[in-house]
C-alpha cells in the first residue's frame, strides 16, 4: 500500500487523475470494435469469483493500494470489518459507463477512487437495509442482472501475470455469482454462459498494467528502484572486502551471487515474459566475456573455474569484468564494465606506464565511448521521439512505440583485440541504462503544436566506473613524506604542509562520481589517496589555474584545479574530462580546510579565493563543477511534475498555461495580462434546487452595488429539451462580439465537477446538517470536489457577504490547482475534445399546456403521491420535480406551483405575491402549463396525470352517510381514504346521460358544444 496514507481509518493521498486515467485505459480496450471486443469487462472479488487472481489484479490496478494480499497493510481496515466485506465488490466496466456494486461498509473506502469516474452507476444499500442478509444477497444478484442486461459479450480478467491459466469458461460458470444468475425470480432465469459469450481479457489487461502513471512510477521509485540499488550496494560491499591478493581467487559465481539470488527469488512469484538473454543477470571476467560467452551464458550455471587470476590474455590476470543486474518483477536493468587495476601511474618526476595499465586504459577508453553513445542515444530518442536517429547510433531501444514504459538503452563492443601484442581478444565491454521519458504537446499561439520532452535515467546512481587493485601499490604517501623532510633528495611535490584529511574528488566526466579519500597539501602540489584509484599526485608543474570557493565556515569548500594535458597519464581515467578540471571538496571545519588558509602561503597566493554569493559563483563555474547537461534533462522533481501531465493524455497544453502549470518554465513571450476580460459565472443545479432564486438574488445584489454590467442567459420556459451547448456558445459569441467586436469564441465544458466548480450551495436541509441525507450528499460532493467551498443557503437565500464573494469570484476558476486539475481530469478540455460519454440516466423535461382550471385538492394529493410512486433502477417514469402556472377551480388567479418529489416540498403562490427574487421569465400568453422533470417521461402519460386532476366540479356535493371531506380526500368511518367523491359512479352516469343528450342535440343542430376537454383550446 505504498504512497497511501490513512486518516481516521480512511485512505487519503489518492490521485483522482490517476484513477480516471486508469479507468480510461481499461475502457480503451472496449473501443477497438469487432467480434473480439466485449461489451463490458466483469470483475468480481472475493468468494463470488472464488478469489480469482485476475479479478484481484484488476482491482489492485483500479483501486491501487486498497486491494492486495499484504495482510500487514490491511490490518487497520480488517479491524473495522472482516476481509470478505472489503471483497464484496462487483465491477462491470463498459466503454462509456461503469457499474459498481458495493456494500455500506466498504463504500467509504471505494468512494475516493470512483467519485471522479464518468457515468458511474452505484449499487449500494443503506446500513439498515444491509442488516437483512437475505435481502442483501437478493439485492446483489438483482444488481448484477441489471448491470449485464444490455450486454452480449462479456470479458473476464481470468489470469494474473504471476499465475497464468488457460481460460475455461466452465470454471467461470462455477463462480457463485455466475451460478446465482440462473436463480428464478431474482436472477436472470438462465445459465449465464448460455445467455452471454465469455472472453478472456487477461493478456490485453496486462499490457495496460505495464503503462506507467504517477502512482506506479512512485511505487517503482520507492520500492523497485530501492531494492535494485540495494543489490548493487551488496555487490560493492562484497568486492570491497576482497584484498589485492584474495581478489585474484574470486570466481564469476562468487562475484555474481547477489544478482543471481535477487533474480531467481523474484522468478518464484512473477511471470517473466521476456525470455531473452538480455534480461538475465551475469558477471563475466576478462576474455571470458566474448560474444560467444555472452550468448551462451545462463545465470543458473555460473562458472566457478573462471577467476580473476586466469581470465586475462593468455591466462594472465583479468583486466576487467562485465556485469548486469536485472529486476525480476519490473523493467529495471543496467549493465556495467568495471576494471581490475589502474590506468595511471602517480607522477614522481617521470612517466611510468606498464603494459598492464595500458590494456586497462585501452578498455576504459572503449568503454567510455560506449557510455557516451548510450547517453547520447537516450537524449536523441527522448528529445526527438525518433527511433530512426537512435538506430543510426546503433543503439536498439525496446518498446519504442510507447512513452509510458521504462526502456533500456545498451551498447556492447564484442571481442576487443589486443592492439599491441598478439595475445588474442581481450573480451567485451558492455553498458546500459534504464530510462523513462516524458513528452508534452504544446499548442503555440499561432495554432501549431510542438513538443516539450525530458527524460530521467533511473539507474544513474549505479557507478559507471569502478576499479579494484590486484597488486600491491607503492606507498607513495610514505615515500613523499619521508623525502619531504630531506634537503638532499626532495620530491616533485615539495614539503608537506598538512596531514592527511578527508576530502572528495570528482570531475565533469560522465564516468566520474564524488569519491572520498585523503588529501595532503604540499608546498609544490598535492596528494590524494583513494581506496580504488590508489595515489593521485598533482604537481604545480601540471596545474594551470587554481580557484577556491569558500562561501562560509559551515559550507563545503571547493578547490577547482585546471590542469595541463601532461597530467593525463598520471590521472585515473574516470577523472579525465574535456575541460581538464578537477574539483576537491573540503569538509567545513576540517584540518585541511583550516590549514589551507593558515599553513600554505604559496597555495593561498596562487589560488583565486572566491567569497561572493553562491549563486553568482555557481552560475559562472557550473560547467567546472558538474557535467554539462541539456536543458531537457530535468531534476527528478521536475521530471515527476512533467510526467504527471504527459502520462495522462497526449492532448496539447496551451502555451499561455505553461507558466501556471510549470512555474519554473521560461516563457519566451509571457502574458502581461488579459484585457477585455468577460467573466462568466455558471449557476447550475437540479430542478427544484432554487437555483433561479439564487441567481436572481445575485443579479439584484449586483445591480444595487453597481459593479458591472450583467447579462443573464437562461433558456425560455418552452425550452424543455436537454442543455444545448451550441445554443449557449452562439449566445456568448454574440455577446462578446457586441462588447469588443469579432474575436475568439469561448468554449464550454459539458460537465461541471472538480476543477470547474468552485462553490457548492446547499439550498435544503440547512437547519439539519446532521441529517443522514445531508451528510451523504456532502460526502459525495466532497469526495468528487475536495477543494470546493460549501455554502448553506436555505431555498437559495445567501446571507453572508463572504459567501457572495465566493460565488462571484473572478479568479477561482484560473487558480493553478484548478487549471492543473482540468488538464489531468479532462484531457483536451481547452479544445472541447474531452468525450465524457452519455449516461443511461438522462433527466428530461416535458411541458404540458392547457386552458382549463385544476382541482386544488386533487392536485395536492397527486403531487404527494409522486413520492410513493418513485421506482428503483432503471427509474423510468419517475417524476422528481413539477413547476408551472395554473388556475384552480376555486379561484380566478393565476398561481405558480412547484413541488419537489424527494423533499416533499410543495409551494402554491399567487403570481402577484411572488417574491421578486423568484420571478420566472414572463409568459407571452396566459395559458396554464406544468413542467415535469424526470426520467423516461412521455407526454401522453403526463397528460393522463393532468387529466385526473381536472375533474367535474362536484367535489362539494353532499356526501352519503359515514363520509366526510378533509379538504384533500374523502374518508369513511373506517378511516379508509379515497381521492374521488363516493358518488362518483352516479356523477359519471349523470355526466354520460347529459353528454348523450348534448351529442344528440349536436347531431341535430351542429352548433352545440359538448363537455370541454382539459386540452381543448
């Protein structure tokens, strides 16, 4: 559960962008089309799928950190409820929607992951309902039946990468959930595999899992890379234990034991898909590293007979070793070439380079060329996205078509000949690095799209050069110290000025890393002693320039030494650099640091001492201290920030937004400010949410303050269709043209969620903040939009100035976190290309117009009856809100009516007494109408409903004995209630008789008119 923290027993630190991105990656498998593409992917956890590994693996991918078999990470969850409750999950992923069944216990753990998913259908009982075990099981089965009802082909993640199995649909048929589908009554009534075609999606899903995103990259860095680096640390520790004598007896099997153990143990619990020779660990010495040896090598059979002492030319001591470490459960791998012996001889007044050192120098030079080629190839590939250019450098890269996987760039120079002697081949040198790239498309102001690329080398901490002494080196420190006090002999370095003290040395070479050793200053030079390099002598005869940087007594001081080319034979090869500069770092308050000022006048006179600010000095001498790096190579922190955007989507980012998304980015033409700004405040809500009252209040308040000119857009009362983005687009464009002439047209996102909505106003239950419904809604909204401000305004009445300012804020939409969230949650939003899909639940409006009055008691009764008539999924025919203007039979006034089915709030107000803040658009005619909001409503059905409210005016006729009228319904002596008059049948008969007379009269005279219908003009 890496990277996931817990707060009050619940998970935090979940990345909504990654949750949505991972879902989109899975859904992309359902958009390929053809007979091999399923309609949905089914994932059932726990006992319902017999603990299927493939389903668990998919759940671990989508709900990263929550599902897995690491018991230690789940202890705090299992303390609250058993594991089978956490596994009580059914997931059906379709191309444009997701169906999720869960229980009220694991709901709060799943909610942070799924609250941002598009078109989510959630099946979950309340805690009270869930206590009935039988009802809970029936609900689960019926939910599953509803999920799959419009599918034909269903995919299943049958196998996991660590446990590959042959797909068997009859084994799936044995899943308890699948078997329950055949139950009569609550199930589908037939065998699942007869009604649906099952397909194995395991291999396609494995390809999705390998795609890196910020969460999986964090896991790679925090776990896999740390373990990988530990293997190298273990290797160096074991090598450093060897003396110059014992190292000669070291065998390839002994040297590579750490790498083999790491790899072979990982094979037990992982499925290695790459069986190539390049994906196995190896350690080979000297000439035993030929092309044939590398090809035939097997890590299971390491050599005990090939030792350092017998793998060199003609059976002599080996000059080098090639080695590779491979992560068994991940993409990390890197190879190196290390050396036995030195490439230099310390300067003591003459040049001494033996044959042994010459061969090591030759191999080192070839190895250095391979290192430069690999690093150049990585840079070329990452910054140009061109595999062709990389091939021109003869460096093949794997997975070159994907930017979301770790790649390995490598070079091997096989069978290097001995250029001076006739002693056969020296063996091979190898070098490879694992790296990751990131590329963001940027849309320039002129509309062109360019890319901004960077990369990070993940294995860069593994030293690129190392060597171990295989023979006794002369004690140059003893020689120099003994001669420094002799006036007759003397040394090339003169008299010792300081004792040996700790220091570091490094250069700008790609092979160099800061190496710790001992430094001694002499009157005519210095001596540096290193455990691997041996002794390094620098005479003032080889020194061109000295620069000393010492900012203060608490900071590391740096001595820069620019040397002559004549020093190169006396300098270890990894310290060779094109700028011919070495850097010695002296610890603060160390002996060498203090002695540099107090005891060596000649050094202090020669060296240029810099005490200016660090920034000034470092900017002018950065190339002397560190290797030159291209601007596209960013620090890991900046790379992670870059990758967090690039890994979500290839959709372009507007150039104007770079400064906000990357504050450190250097923009060529930064924006000075936006002129002629038009602020659009969108107030939206469900029917019955008092959004119009809130909007009118804000408009009225703005007029009173006299701040800006406001133009309010809202559809007319006849616009009962769904929201029209094109109509609003046309309206806004016309408004902008009228304000500032022709210009760019604004685009609108067809959804309002996190990163778009800055304020959420609750207009109901504000006095009951602990009401279960209020808490449930706030939990949902807070999970979907953690940064939104919550405002309580009963029936849309905002009472605090602070709340008004929050709603009308002109800057909240463009805050950096909001802008960044839009790019990662809605890729392509700025170009209007984000496709959210169409949900199966569509809230529609139907408008019914009529001229006749309604019966008030019947209207009230029917409105209140709507709540009890609400149906469960698929909710078709449900009416959730009613609003309109009608006349009742007991009054001539036009009344505005509104009713919210869920809250049961009913309002009947005379149009003359309406609150000015709730004024509706003025009607062009005085006809009555009702607007119904609901799901799957039909005009004919609503007309029938309205017709029942329009009855003959006989409701006040005398009642038979035993009945009374309570103002709404007729009640008998037993308390039974009815909506119609007890004598309604007699009234109908009388009406029919009277209607027949009128019909006869009409037939005779053709001028008489029958009983008017409600919908007659």
